[in-house]
């Protein structure tokens, strides 16, 4: 089974990125042939600073490798190192109905948030379809907000196959239910755009400060509390094992345990859990040549697969 997952290098990665995409993506290595890419073409829809995009792209590569991605078991690459995807995007565009793109809610949501309504933003689902179809992906793990784009991919693949012959594998979306939404310090979905995030490998002092800012209710310390309604516990449970989770639940329900204590426990567990990953990241950062070699090797493997798919599509359409 071939599985595809990608992430935009749109800023320093935070806990929402880690639990929502990175950790599930790394676990794909256990399930099949994983293609994991850094979506820097997609990032151009919101980024106009080349130096920052370059830095963030390198940071994402560091973060993934530090968190356990094994380049011997996964194909790990930069999207822009596979130019076949952009040609495939154009071929798919010729069978893409305008109405299909006009119904995509992600475009409307981003424009409503003030992002410039460019052609790239509007046609984002077609590029995403090319990403998925280029590698004949069987499974695409996504959050609920991206499920529609995988459905668009399926529609385009089916339409193309009906018109030109069987070229593309029809992918299936897999919704990440367990960690679909990681709460930020204000209780909303964690996002850099909301400034409610906690960076994955950020400054320790700043991380502690942000954890202590997590919004809670006004229940007095001495009274029992409901962990299922607490933003602190929602983050704590992501780091904790079953025993630690149950112990924290017991403290909440017994009373005499304040939110400030819970926040300190969250920070300590987070810091302890991420310490070996941070150390590994520092080792990798000292050898940028290794990180670049991993991305180039991944791109060679990805290009070989994408070129085969592109050739089949070109031949089917009469371009060869």
C-alpha cells in the first residue's frame, strides 16, 4: 500500500503540527510505502519571502528527521524538487470543472481571512490532486478540513480515467479522528495565524510562558474539575501514557488540585518528552549537508515514480 502525506513550510512547526500531522505521518512507515513531502509549492499561496520559505523548508526537514522519520523506510522530499507534478497539474486542469473548485470551502475560508484571492489559491486542489496521483497513492491521511480536497482528487482521477483510460489509482482519504484538533492556549484549534500555538522546538522560556497562559474556567482549586472540558488536560493527554492520564483525571476529580499545578505538570511532561527529539535535532542541524542529501535522495525516488505516471498521462492524452 502506498500512502502520501505532506505539510506546508509556512512557519516554525508547533504542537498542533506534530500531533495532527507529523507523528501520524511518521507512523505511516509501519503501514506501507510512505511518501512524505514538504509542500513548498503550496506555501507560495501565502508566502512572498523567499529567504523565509527556504529557512522554514529546511526547518521542517530537520523537525521530521528529529522526530523519527527514517529516510530508508520513507520517501522524503521537497515538492519543488519534482517538477513533473506541475506538468501533471496542467493536464489535470484540463478536466477540472470550474464549479468543482468554486465549491471548495478552503479557498473561501482563506479569502475570508484576508489571504489574496490568487489563481494559485483557487487552483490549490488541482495541485494537491497532482501530488496525490503522481505517486499512485492508495491512501491519504488528512484532517477533516482537507477531506474535500481528496474527494476532488478522486473526482478528477475518475473523470480522467473515463476519458483517456486507466492511468490513475483512485485514492482513499483517511480522517485522523484521534487528534483531529489540537487546542491552542485559547481553546481554539492551534494555529500560528491565531498566535495561540506552542512551538515544537521553540525557546523553553517562551514555551513555559505560553503553557501558563492556557485559558481555563474559574472553578476554585478546592473543587473537583472536569478534565474533559479543560484545555490543559486536552494537551496533557497527548503527551501522557494511559497511567499518567488516569492519574491526572483522578487529581482533577478529587479536588484540591489547581489549574496552575496542571499547567506545570503539562510543561514538565512536554519538556521531558521532547528532550531527546530536541537533542537529535541539534545533532542534525550541525550537519546541514546530511539533511540536504536526504531530501535529494528522496526527490530522485519521487521523480522516478512521478515521471512514470506523467508519461502514462501524456501518452493517454495524445502528447506522446
